């Protein structure tokens, strides 16, 4: 019983993956990226340090109760950045106001809370800590409102009825994202940079590999053994799979890592954006990889790659800069434009400013562009890679396909 031979493109794909996974620079670069990513997520906690501890001098039992109630408020609202532990506060009972002032001046207390007539006063040596002053002020207000309500024979709820202003977020009511715009832009910037760096790094590697095979005449030996289309397909697919694996690893580490931080981020919306981003990334990268292979075939030496890869490099830079800065109608248009949609559409999804059909249509457009790029890239590669009498321009390579 005979076994059918493995298709040539699969062999080339395996060789590209094996070469990349054993490349020391690639492994170190990926590891360094993960370390930097984890470090960026842990940085707020490391910078936050230990939870703050406040000492407040009080002259009477009422003041001591207010300090205790303030500690309960701290526990209910832990610090969103830095340490997971909320601030702590303790009351130090002193006999009178003079002793309270002396305690504050000597540094034995951060502040003193004393009652002067019907007014509470917060004594500090210099400007008070904003966190401490705000918390004590709010607690005093609540305590005094409760006491006044009891004196008036009504409940605190009745006394404060109609005094609250309820915030209504129209964007949230319409289903839009309520994430901080700065956080959204930062996440979009990171995703855009990942695509830019992956396309640039792997694209250059594909171009370099092609031109080295051409310069050493190895491609002529390979062309006698396997179809050139298989050689191109193996190179493109192998590098696409490696790039996809790298971005998937980074995305998983980011999602898992964010769940162990205290950053206030809508992980549900982020996961949706990442899933769409991965789809756009794979298809867009596949198209660019085919064109980078052609760029390598156009060159006759490594020194010529800067010129032949220039169109893709310029396009990537424009997509990165314009895509991140675009707003309004321009952003919507770019989110449907192939390659640019890889940067812009995930950003719109993070904002929540999209309809379900929009990323679907945008992805179909990228798939169409990818099919055309792969078809054209295969034709250009087959003709240009065997041309050894000098460097070709893209226009000259197009003419070769017509001969």
C-alpha cells in the first residue's frame, strides 16, 4: 500500500516554523515582550506600595466614632490602582485641643479632629492629605445629617430626599463602551503596534529569506524540485502561523494578567475586540506576507531590500499614524479599508461605536484584498524570483507577467 507524498508547501511551511522557533533572536524577543507586558500590568501595584495608614488625634468619643466610620468607608472603596489593600486609619484620644495641636506638630498624628462649638475642625501641620481630608469631611457630613434628622424627628432618607443628583450615562444607555477614552486609546495603540511590529519584522524576514535563496542560487535548485508557488505558499503560511501564534500568546497573557490586576477595565468588551483583532490580523498579515515575498524576489542583493520593501513600510507607517488619530467619518471609512481596518476596527469595537454587521463586512473586504494580493503576489514571485540580472521595480515585474 503506497502512501501519498507530503505536499511540498507543507514541507516548506514546517521548515519555516522550525527555523523560526529555533531562532535565538525570535525566542528572546518574544520572551522579552511577554516580560515587558507582565511588568506593565504589575507596575501600578509596584508603584502603589503599601496601603496608607493615617493617625488622627481626637478629643472626645464623637470624634473617635467618626474616625471609626471613616475606616469603614475606606474598606468599602479600596484604591483602584496600586495596593489592593485600602488605607487604614486609627484614632488617638487626647485630653483637649492643646494636646491635639501638640500631637500634630510633633508628627505623632497626621491630623486632629476636634469640635469647636458646633463646628468640626481638622487640624494639620501644613496642607492636609487630600484622601484623608475628603474621607473625614464626608463622614462628618453624614454623621451630622443623621443627628439633625433624629433631632427633627425624621429619618436620614427623608431629610436628604431630593438632594442627590443621579448620573445618567447616555453612551452606556445606548450600549456604547463606558471605558476611559485614555485607556481605550492605549489599548488600541498597543494592538496597532503589535500588528505593525509583527508585519514589519516577519515581512522583512520573508524578504531576506527569499533574496538569500535567490542570491545563492538555491532557489534554482528548489525550483527544479518543487513548484515555485509551493515555495511561496510555504514561506507565507509558515511565517503567518508563527506571527499568529505570537500574537495569540501575547493576547492570552494580557487577558489573564488583567484579571489579576486592580485596573478597572471592561474585560468582556476587550475580549470581543481581541477576537476580531486576531481575525483581521491573520488575514491582513497573510496579504502583506505575500507582498513582502515579492519584494524579496525583486531584489538581487540584501542591500536592495530597502528599496523593494519601501512601499509596504510606508503603507504600514501611514496606517499606524492615520488610523490611531482618525475620528468621526474618517475613522468609519478607514475601518472598512483593507489593512487599515486591522488597526481601526478593533479601536471602534473597544469604543463600542459599531454595529455587528460592520466588522463582518470589513473582514470580508480584507479577505477579498488578501485573495487578490496572494494571487498577484504568486504571479510576480514566479517571474521575479528567477530574474538574476539585476533588481526589478514593481512596474517592471508587472510587465514581466504580461510577456
